[in-house]
C-alpha cells in the first residue's frame, strides 16, 4: 500500500461512519488554530505523514511546519501549526499523532544507538522486524535516525540462510545456483564460523551475516576478511554492548529492536484558546 | 480493513514480486517441520493471526497449536508446529512473527499492569493510541492481556472534550445538544475539577474522564460520586504509580502506553533438522 | 466503504468503459446549465451526496445549492443548479439522482412517521434493515427525516436476543458475561414478558426491547418501568397504529420499513434550453 | 464490484471490528439449525446471494435450499435451512436477509406488473434507476420477476436523448455521427412526436423511446410503425394504467419503480429450538 | 479498473517503496524541462494517458501538449513538454512512456491496416484479444487508429459460437432461446457455411461471423446477403491479404493482431540541458 | 497487484455484469472437455497463470497440464486439458489465452535472442519497458525464455543516469552521495565514454551501462575493464546485430523489445466434440 492509502485507511479506521461527538454537537463551523507540541526530547520522523493526514481529512486545513524530519526537539517545542475547521482538526488529530509519535519513537531510538557508535566504521542496519503494513515508513524513520536499511523484503536482496544452504547441500552449491538466475541483486550468506565465511568469500558473494558469533571470533573475522567482503553481525546487540561490537571491525550491525520495540515519542496537540 | 486483508497486505509487503532467494535456488520442493518457540516469558496474543498468515501464504501448510491466546509462555515453550513446503514456511515466517511478537508484547505489558492492580475495583482501559491499521488486533491483545477496551474510534462512543465543551458554551449545553441526536451510544465528558464533575452528573452522562487531576482530588471525587457515575482517569499513569490510582476508587484507568510503547515479545521459528 | 468511495463505485457502475452515446457523438464541448427539480413533495436527504457525485465525475462542474438536507420541497422546487460541460452533467445525472431520490424517499417516509407521533415522548429508531453498502447514508437520511439511529452494526452496541440468552442459560447469566468484557457500549436485552423485563432491570442493562408484546402489556411495562430503563418496542408498527404505540409511554419504536421499503422521491434533472 | 465483493463489503459494513454481543458472551461454540422463512407471499430472488453471504462469513455452514430464484412463496414457506456455528449464523443473518428481502421485493413487484399484461405483445423493461452498487443484482431480480433488462449502463447501448439531439442539430445528424463509430451496440432515439419517429426510422436506428406521448398518439405510432422499429414507452406507467399501454401495440414499457420503489419482501430467520 | 486507477497502479508497480536513486542522491529540488519526442513515424494514442501519468505522480508538473491522439508523428517530432521537479519527471517517465508507446503502437498498426482497405466498404474490427487490464485503453487506440470496436466483453453483445449452438441443438433453437431474455444487445452468430448463414438470417439476428470461410464462398455470401445482415469475417487476415477480403463485400473484418501483436512505437524523453 | 488479483481483475474486465450469451441460453449445465493447443512453434510461459485463470473462474474445473513453462511447443501440441462446466470454460477461455499467448510470445522472442548468443559470455537483460501492471509476469517470461532480469523498478537497484550525474556535478559526487545512504542495493552508472567508465570504476560501483557506444569502443572497454566491473550495453541491439555485441566481451545486453514488442504466440482452445 502507498503511504497515501495507508493514511486514508488509518483515518477510516478511526472515523468509520462518522465522528458522532462532533456530528451530534451540531455547532456552527468555527476556525481554530492548534499546535503540535513535543512533550519529550527526541528526533522527529513522520512530520510529513502527519501533515498529509490532516490534509487528507480536510484539504482546506492550513499547515505550517516549524520542524522537519531529523530535527531534534525538546519538550514544549512547536512542531507544526494547523489552522482550519475545528471539527477537521479534532477528527484527524489522533491519527496524525499516532503516525508521528511511532515514527519519531523509532528515529529517536535509532539515533541513540547511532550516537553510541560514532567514530567507529560500523553502520547500524534495520531488519524486516517491522510493523505489518508500515515497513516503508518505519524504514524511512530508521534512515532519518541515522542508521541504514537492510533489504526491504524478500524481493530485493538474496539472503541465503542456514535452511537454504542445508537444502542446497553447501554454501558453494547454493551460491552457484542463485548466480544462475541473479544479475541485479546483492547476495548475502549467513555463516556460523570462519570456515563457512571463507567458503562464502570464495564463492564471490557481497556480504556475510555472522550469526551469533562470539566477539572474539568476530574480531578475528574482521581483521582477516574486512577488506574482502562486507561483514554483518546480527542478534543480541543492544545499547549496553553495541560499542564493543562496533569496534570489532565489522561493517554492519543489524538490530530488530529499532522497529519492533521503540517507545512512541510523546507529542500532543494543543488548541489555541 | 478486515484482519484477513491485513494479513494479505502484510505478506505482499514482504514478498512483493517474489522471494528471490528461494526462487533462484531452484530446489526440488521439500517438506519441512518448524516450531514457533518463545524466547522470553510473556502472554501470547495473535496466535491465530500467525496461523492465518501461514495459511494465507499456502493453504496446504498443516499447523498444530500448542498454545492459545492468553496463555503464559516461558522461554523455550513451543507455541505451534508448522509442517509443509519449506519455501512456504520461510516466506510467511517473518510476517507471522511480526504479528505475534507485537501482539504478544501488548498482551504481556497489559497483563503486567493488570496484575499490579488486582484486588482493586479499577479496570484498565486502552486508548485510541494504537498502531495505524492494527487497532482491531491491538485492542484484542489488550483484552487478552486482561484489560478493557475504551471506544474503538470516533464512531462508537461520544466523548466531549474540552474543545467541544468550549465550543458549545458549557457542559450542560454540550450534553443537551448531543442528546438531541444520540440514543444508542454512551456519553463521556472530560472534566478538570469537581464542579465540572457535578455538572456532568446532573446532565445524566454515562462517564466522566478526570483529566490530570491530583490524586487527592481524585479520591474525593471517587468517594462522593463513585456510585453515581463511571469515573475514568487518564494521563501519567505507569507501572510505578498505578496501584495508588487504582486504590483511589475510580472505575477506569486509561493507558496509551499499552499499545503505543509495548516491546515485542521475543519469539522465533526453528526448523527441525 | 467511505461515502466518497461509494460515489466513485456508483459512477463506475454506470459509466464503466465509457458513455458511448456522448463519446460517439464527437461534439465540440459545450457548457450547459441544468436544474435538479422536485417532482413530488417530500423531505430532502442526500443533497450533498448528489453534489459530490457531479463533482467526482468532473471537478469543474459548478454547483449552486438552493435547498439543503432536511428541507421540505414541493413539486417544481429547484434543488440545485449545475453548470459545466454538458457531457459531464449527462454522465453523472442518473447516479446523482439515484442517490438523492432514494435518500429523500427515506427521509420523507421517516418524517411522515415522526410527524404522526409528535407531542408524545416516543422516538422512532431505525434498524439494521438497510440496503447493503448504503447503511451510513440511509441512517443519515433517517436522522434528517426526524428519527434516531439504533446501533450501526454488530460492533457498536450489545443486543442480547433470545438466542443469546438461551445459549447463556438466562438473562442474568448473559448480562453478567458481557459485563465481564464490556465497558464502553450500551447493553440492550430482548424480553418477551414482564418477568424477563424485571430480570433485565435487575441486571443493570441500558435498554430492553419488548418483542411483539401486546399493547396492554406494553402500557403496563411503561407505567411501571419507564423511569428505570429505556423501553423499545419493535415489530408490526406502521402508519396506522404508530400513534397508539407512541402514547403507550415507551421511549423508542424501531421500524425497519423506514429503510427497507421507502419509495424513491421523484426528482429529475432539466436542462435549460 | 463483483457480487462476491459486494457480499464481503456488506458483511464488513455490519460486523466491522466484531460482533461484540457474541464475542463478549464467551460461550462454547454450539451447532444450531435455522430456517429462512417467508412471512409474506411473493417471488423469490437473491436466494443464492443469501446462501453465499452465509458461506462467505463461515465456509463451514451447511445450507440446504428448499426454494430457488423465481419460485413463488407463501407465508410460512421454508426457503433454506442453515446448519452450523450459532455465532456464524447470527452474524450473517441480517446481511443475508437484507439482500434476499430487497431482491425478492423487486421480483415480486415486477412479477405483479408482468402478470397484468400477460397476453399482450408488450414486454416490461427496467431502467438505470437502481440502487447504487446493486444494479447487477437488481436487474437480475427484474429478469427473475418476468421482465427484461434495458441497458446496464451508459456503456452498452446508445440512447440519444433530447439533449444529445439538440447538441447535434437533428436526429439525422446525431444518428449519422454515432454510426461513424458504432458497430456493436444498439441505437435508440428518444422522440416526442410522430414526425421525429419517422425521422428516426429513416435513419435506421434499432429502437425509439416515445417520451410521455399521449395514449392515442402511441396507438397511432404502433399501428403504423410497429413492424419497422422497436417501440418503447417510458414515464407515468403504473399498476393501474399498464394494461392500456400494453395493448397499444408497443414492444416495450420501461418502469423505474420496479427497482427504485419496491417494498422488501418480509422474510425472517428462525432458530430451531 | 478505471483508467485513473490503472495509472496509479502502474506508477506503484515501478516506484513501490521509493525511487532509491533519486532519494539517496539527496539533491536540492531543481526545476527541469523535458520533451517527449517521437523516434519513429506513426500515429499517436495515449497522449492523455501519458499526461495523466505525470500529473498523478506530481500534480504540480506543467504539461503542454503539442500533439494529440490520432496525430501522425515523424521522427524528432515533439509530442509534449513537461516542466517541474526533475525527480518527479524521472519517476513518472518510464510509466508514461510505457503507456503511450504501447497505445501508439496499436494505433499505428491499426492505421496501416485501415489505409490498406480505404475505398472499400469494409470496416476493421478489433477483438477481445487484448492485454489483460488494458482493454479499454487498447480499444480506444484501435478507434484512434481508424478501426472499430467489436464487443468490449462477454457482457455487451451476444455471440453464439459453435459450442453454444451445438449445446442448444441448432442455430434456430439457440437464437430463439436468447431472444426469450434479450432486448437490448445485438446478436451475432458464428456460421461456417451458406446454409447456416441462411438459417441465421431467417432467425433475425444482427450479424454473422463467417468463420474461416474460403474467399469464394465469402464473396458468394456477400453478394447474396450483404443487404440482409451484417457480415463479419474472422481469422487469417493480415497486411498481405486484407485487400482481397475487404473487396469481397463483407461489412467487417476482425483482426486480433491489432492488439495482441503490435510493436511499441519508439518514443523517448529528452531533458533540456 | 498480486498475480491472483491481476487474474481476478482480468476476468472481471471480460465478464463484468455477466456473460449474456451463456446466461440467456438457459441450458442445462453440461460437462465439457477442452484442450489448449499450440498453433505456432514457440516457448511456453504463463502456463500456470492460464491454469489459475480457469480455476479462479470456477474452482471445480479440472485441469491437467501436458506442458510446463519453458517447454518448446510445435503446432498442434496439446498444452493442457480442461474439464468441467462448459459455461465456465467458455467464460475463462479468452482471458486465459490472453495471458498465455502474451507471455509465451515474450518467452519465445527472448529465447530466439538467447539462442543467437549461445557460446558467448554475454547475458541478455530485460528492461522496465514492460506492459503496465504486468511487469512481474513479463519479467518471469523473460527468465523462462533464457534471459535475465534487470531491476524490477526504481526501488530495488540504483541506476545513476545522465540527468542524475549532471545534477550532482559528477559521477564521483553522485556515487559518493548515494553511498551515504545505500547499503543493500547494487549501484549502476550510465557512462558515455571510456573516461567516465574509468571514473565509475574508481568510485567502486557494481555495474556500468555503456550508452550507445560504438562497437569498437565497447570492445576496448571490455578488454580493459571486463574483470573490474560488470559491463552492460543498451540501445539499438536486435536480432541482426546481437552476435557482434555479444562477442565484444560485455557481460550484459539489455533489450526493451523483449517485452514491448513481442508478438503473441498463437494458441487456441478446442472443445472435444
């Protein structure tokens, strides 16, 4: 689904057959001004998604952005100003906030991790452990936070895991088979020890994923093979140990928690009285 | 969107034009057996969504459930067994896990909160601060975790907030207006002090939301009005202070973090060798 | 489906691969003016749906509304004026009329019923006996006509019918079970005699539906319980007997015929020569 | 939209995020048997749509049809038997009935009209005055009732109305223009007097629509031109005058009320105790 | 699907989760001017589809059309000028070209065939051998190229083929049966010899399709029956033999290759430096 | 759109409100057997799409495949056998054939090209010049024919074209910019001479596209850089000159005509009498 369609469906999910509070109040239409305000410190993502949400609900709402994706906000910072029919603002409010809070939460968590490894040569990658239907937006939030995107899905990169390799017989056989068909996508192979790593290198793949390898072994691998192949580690990395891994010499550290366990950034809407 | 359609879209998001790893491997179809295993302790939710995800991808997969929604799992507990074409299991794996991990994360967090207030008369409510497009599933996870659902959207309950009341002129006027049209949905009013609370009661509404009221005032309100109206408190409640609020005598405590800031429960898929 | 989407689908249903009459005529585009005219007396509903239908087909059509939803029209009254490309007006004409005629038919029938019981304390409710896919619009037409909406679907109110009660064992057991989960929606129970009615009241439900009860019994019920619970009667009410029922003291009379058997209001489009 | 999709959307309209009555009752699944029963005399249409509605909701429901489209039912006649999970039957009940009641209402009204003109050479046609989104089903109900389908939309027949003719300059010019492009669809022309009728015949069109012509003139037209061209009359025909028109010698009488003003046929669902 | 929706889906097919080349370049937005240029001689079709494609991607693109559907272009002719954000032009370019190249290819091939039979009384018809999902657009391209549309699908004309006739027993029986229901669509019958042709005429159908009849027999048929019925020939007609068939006296020659085997017209986009 | 959805939409495009020929014939259902037969020599693709088309229309059709994707067929070869309701076979026939004919046409043309360069080290690539909405299927047909897939869209590979490079200032700057964000997709750069080629190599990209370079220069490039980088040529290659280009030493030759100008393979359906 396109972002535009996701926004439309999200609004329908909340409003459905109508906002009965507003409808039943039967008030004359009034113009209001509201401000989206940060209530916690963090990195913004989804600013434009929030803006589009208001506009999708009512294209006559006037929106002024004070902040943009990637900006760091402090408590009480104004993010945007919305002017227009009060009923429209109230009806889009929750959906717009749900988007920007979740995406900013991801950007904030990602940014914190990325800051921890500044100065090293390692880059943080996201995973496919994203919220169903929101992968595109969440992967964008990861980039905004300062990390990088692993493949978007099963369709844009080849990743030979243990099961694929076992089924083919060996790393060499598995890689040889996919190279019979592949010309345009990168090939990564999951390996569990140095011997497999060397086999992968000799097959000419683009990257290896060192799966739950001990730190010592990772360092050995990085020292010997860092210039020959992209090295990615995966599993068990968190705020407390990421620096050690980042200094091991690997190129990539992939972390599912960026997207599956980020806390929403606290943001709210305030009407000007 | 229906759950069935959400599952279909989530699979499409991941697979899109095809799983190139498996397609390019060009292997003879083999039958595999895989187990979904808990890697952390928690409460399950989304067991059936995961099952449906595998079946939507390949209706010939045979799935045996060992656990059901609401069950508490410990590390290494087997949740379900999947048997069928290895390629199908691999293609649905990530999407199925993304659903069950997120929903179980919500159920687990909810359950922890609910346990903290056991023995009190208060019930925990969720909010509309859910993931866009997943509200139905997330609200179900909240119920599974042992809490209760507030309204599903703007369409199934009337909630007069500060802005509505200001626009109408007074609580009394606002309630009177919606009663001109409403017959089938509950009416809740947001109040900020005892005077407004009394006005709401005198209008005959079903519930009031005590917005950021100090605990003392909440206790006073509960003592005097608990039997006359449903009392809900909202804002600033967390694991450390929920017991105090729950003992205040209010009926409901609504908590956005149940859905917007739960961590995914760690669950993975293991192939039987 | 959203109203906007219903309109789009309705236009596609009529136009599909193209209006061959206009396309094959190959005329230079001309600007025309047309008037939507009432050809029978009644209450309008769907005025804005008709307007949106023209605009969805051609956003350059200029539409001036002379009447609005809820207005009573007499034969020959002008409802709106449409100015723009003749081909566009001709292509949207039938679909726009189909909407406004049906919805005005419902509003007109509803209004006639509502007028019959003016001065009583009873309110007319609609039912779920609506046209598939048009429920939201038809329930709006009912409100415009002067009656009230019962639940929109199975999702926004609890209605325990005979079958539910029998399955649970008793009214008391059924209500107790739903209260274990419900916090935000009203509960109604179908009862067939005074004893069941009393049981429902003692369980603390919001409303009872007196199912095909004789008028005498209804009056007794209303006299004794009117202030304790909302009373709804259902079944067999029509233009000739509604006044008797309305004076019985019940709060609500639900009538399926408002939506399932209203005649379209005669409205047509006239081009200015 | 396909019929299958219409059914799916109609079920979603009613059930949306879930049937809270049944869900909250938390009962063990029980198997029930229900009968769909006629509560008024009429002609059935939509029997299979109702069956598909139950099956779409729960493909394990077992349905036995006792009657089929076109059958005449009397009060208390059993139409179908549904066996399966009680919750499934209750959830599909209203939607299934809404379809079959509306469509049988149309078939019944159509059949009554068709019976009135039996023995004449005239055939009754429907119009495009159908319920938005239900045209295919309603036109099917018309055929089941014993009448015939006019064009399905703007795309499958050419109908030159007054406005088209005026824009082209004359009937002759208008017909000549469409014949430059048309090869596969019938051409009908609206005429208001005998002179125009003769012009239409001389252009070689398939049918003329005599628009609000007085009965005498219609008879003259039929006598002179009945063998040269198909004659259709339109406007102002109802149960009381249709016989006179049918005996005038025209081929077709088109009647919008078949679809826009039919009353639903009373049909209900009874659970076997 | 509507044309608008086809365009939207086609853009999504190409862009999906985002144009990573442009996104990763991270350039300041620049305004560019590009020209769509013919690189081969031919007849244009789909000019407006291409224009809509650019506008669907970015409604701020300004497009000036130099040519319109049906125009003949020579190499280097400018077709349209697009001005706006360079990224937008680059993202819509391929999809817009894919539409206009394919449709112009069809118009060009159709036009060549039509020119070959100029001066005869025969008209070329297309078939249902179109690209799935693009039938409406391709049939439009055929009209633009100078030929005519056979039926759009199974729903807008009756064509009794060999199998239908065999199942009914005879042409006479088959036609009689469809006339029991049909009033508004043309009837065509497939015949294989003169005897069947005469039977078809005697049944009063609109057209016959002479299926793979030898030219001599076609000529005989045309001479005897040309004024009594529309004659269509089908199968085996191509650029080298069409003139002979066209001079045989038949009304229609249907050719599947117009749509299933046309080469794309070479058209490209050039940015102004 | 998923293949399943494309098939569904294609059937709806053809059948829409119903196959009036079959419906109006009102025959008893009969079981028929039909064979899909090749009427020209070629390579099959889309066999399973055709099978799915029949099954989507009527899941009770029994289909036996005699040939599979990639098989070479001669005239009169049987491809599949379809058994079931005659009406179902007739209704799906045209759509199923439209798919398999187009896709087999692409596979056949691709195969002919691939055969011409057998023995060389070059591989043929497709392009994004595919039929809107059918890209996935057409790219699959290309693989079946023996060539390889270039990127699927703008989202799964980076291709820096002349315009991107000009906007960034230089190849070096453009590549450096995209490498700031990209980790998981291949990078290709369009170059027009050897100097640019060398710059691209020094930037560390995966592939270069030699745009309309003269054959001599291509040979020089291949000799010097073939082992350092993937070389792709594009533009102006056809059946008559492909061998010269293939022997030049480049790795890839991309050809748009595979998908935009293939002729449908002649295949038809024959009913067993």
